[in-house]
C-alpha cells in the first residue's frame, strides 16, 4: 500500500511539474492584428496628409503629449508641438509616406512604424526616412507619441 501511494505521488508530482514547465502559447494572431492596426493608422495618417495637408494630419494623429524630433530643433512636445506645427505653411507641397515595417509591444498598446516619405513640390520631389512611435488610446485609436525623419535619400537613376 505504501509503495502504491508513493508511486502515485511521484507520478502526480512529475505530471504537475511537466505541466507547469510548459510554455504558454503566444497570442500570434493578436500581435499580427495589432501590427496591422498601426500600419493601417500610419497609412491613414499619410492619406490625410495628402488630402488635408501635412499640418492637419500631424495635429490630428499626434497624442496630446506627442513629441516631434526635427533637424536643428530641440525636441518639441505636446502643446508646443501643436504650436510648432501651426506655424508651418504646407500649401506649396504635399508629404506622403509608406510604412516598410512595424513592430508592436507584447502589451499590444505601443508600437512603431518606419518607412520612406516623399515631399513633392511643383518642380521637386525629395525623399527621406521616418519613424513614428504609436500608442493605443483609451478609445482604441492609435496616435503617434513620437515622430522623427531624416532627409536625403538620393534620387534613383
């Protein structure tokens, strides 16, 4: 009797140990869905920039505490960023971009996109790179909390 109780105890202990060591399945579908959400937000952001102007798009898609990193400027945050954007005259050019990649945190509420932007005037087209860091808002929308860009992709021949 003692041997069977001891044997049962060992088998159960091994069983529970084995179960507790097994890694929980990762929510791959949620990760992919969330990445698609920020890519779609970035594409909609670009579409708004083309349709309504860069200034309006940036003000609309920026988190209240969003930060802009721009060449020759200190970081500009929140209300100061809105003031900074409000002073931009974007009537003589359009800016659009296409995300080339994105990642999202396991929490599903923070991520980034990066890609190439195009600034087009009547007679010139310039390209550069950008990165936007996105945060999911309480209402489920994505807004960027930081945006930066680099000028200078050489024209293709």
